[in-house]
C-alpha cells in the first residue's frame, strides 16, 4: 500500500477484511467545531474516530504530546486496529490532522497511508457516507517507540549551534513573523531562530489533495531547505508540523518532528525567539 492512496482506491477496498480506516479529524478550540459530532453525522463507511487529544500523554502540561508505546497500543487496539492491518487515515480539518496521526503511527513503527483529499474530496465526489457512532471490536496492536523521528526542546536548542538539522515551521506567516500574537497568553510571538516558514496550507491543492511531488520539492527549495539534508519540522503544538514531515516522506526524505513545538519553546523564558521574516 502506498503512503498516499486515492479515493477510488479506498472505495474499491472498503470490503477488504484487513482494512482499517481511521478518521483523525481534530480541531482547535477557536474552530468551534466538534470532531466527534461531525464523525457521527457522516464518515467513510467502516471508519472509527482517532482522537489525537485523547491518544496523548496526559501527564504532560503540553497538548497532544506523543503517548507511551503501551498507551498507544492499548488505545488504538481498542479502536479495532491490530497487527497486520492495512491502515488508512483521513480527516476533515483545515489543519490536516491525519498527518499528525500518520506521524504518531510512524513513531511506533507502524506503517499507514493517508487518503489523498480526505473527507473533503470523498464527499465532493458523492461517495457513500455512514452515520452514527462506531462499535469496533478490540484487537491486539504492537507498538515500539522509535526516537529517530522525535525531537525535544534540548535537542532543538543544541541544534541552534550545530545547525546539523534544518528547521521548517508550518504555522501561518503572521504567527511565524510575530505580527500576530500567539493565541496562548503565556506564549511569546515569533519563531525559533534559523527556521524557514512554509505554512501547512501551501502543501495542498484547492480540492484538498496533496500537491505533485515536484511542487512539494519547490516549496522547500524556495525557502532554502535542502531536502537531502536532515530536517526537523515544527508548528504551534506539533500537529501541523506533521504536514511538511509527510511531504518529505513522499519525497523520500524522512524528517523528525519537534513535538513540543512553539507551545513549549515560546513559553520557555530561557529559549531565544526571533521575529520578522526568516
């Protein structure tokens, strides 16, 4: 199974016994939308809701942080996902949150695919929807944490001197340059020094599908990012940072993600902050 599958491919595979479909739609409080209610109102047949707020490290003061492998395996296994399944992720969020779910699975050594265009494209094509809550049968899932794709504050701070890894910030331009205040009162404005700004929305076509690989490569190159060199992605809270990480995956160049992202960095008085253009 490819990392990016089409709506037609998924429609043809819906009845496959080893296929598991997860709706990873998630919203910020400012969106004033209820992901669980929207799932119940209409989702791809056979899908279950993957809540990135619930499947998170609740001992951390930061939102949506990666949980332990044991917690991930237990919660996702309860959604009916087991070893050997083919897993397809999609969302209906302006933040393209299925990419975050993809990164979470990848961090635990589990391959998944994203549905190109998500629920937006599926609905635009007039495809079948299912309503109501899902009732999955729990299965056993094995998860093993791989730290290669995760970065901590200390690692990103050390990189300011070494410059061994390039930083890509997926937030809006206004949030990146500091002209728009951070929505969290305790978090400063601006960005991590040395970061490049590539807003996550720039990776998508008007129909919500991913841009062609050649166009994805240009997005990075236009901001001075050499995709053959190591890249760390970041954003507000580690969610949309998964968008450029997945784009790099499509281009054959794995990236790491700073899970705490600007929520952690911007709230820490000891970290340097930059404003203005990159």
